[in-house]
């Protein structure tokens, strides 16, 4: 692996190049990214740690670089970062969309059973 952090400045140019080839896809991706970043329930550090764990599980070096730096800048400790990565090691990734639909369905069921909104 090359110096991981050297990948970070390459991302904007690479994404801009891809946007020229897939404008609608990248426009949609950027909208999704902005919506996730404006979340209400997780802190910036928590989102960065989750993203880092997913980057480990999905084996994406660019993602590792970006999200490691983001977690560090958000105040994550070395222990928090490595623990997040250990969760990724345990889980080994997974089809996130499929499992998130199951989580959403489960939340609906819990809300119906308890009537509690959180």
C-alpha cells in the first residue's frame, strides 16, 4: 500500500472526472452524501467511525484515507478508531442496503409494539 494519506487530494479530481462521464449518477451520489452528512442523531465523529469501518470491510483504500482523516479530525482516539475497525473485521462487510431494509422494518415493528417514537 502506498502512503494512505497521499490518496486524499486525488479524490476531488477523480470524482470530477467521473462526474463528466456519469453526471446524473454523481449528482445523485453527492445529494445522498449531503443528506447523510446532515444527519440529526449521530455526531460527526460517530459517522466518520462508521464510514471508516465500512471502508475497512469493503477494502477501499481511498475511503480508508478520507474517513480515517475525518475521524481523527472529529476527535476520535486511536482506541476508538481501532475498535471501529475491529467491528468491521468481525462483520466482514455485508450487503448494507438489504440489511438496512430489515432494520427499517424492525424499527417499524418495535414502534407498533411499543408506540414509542425515538
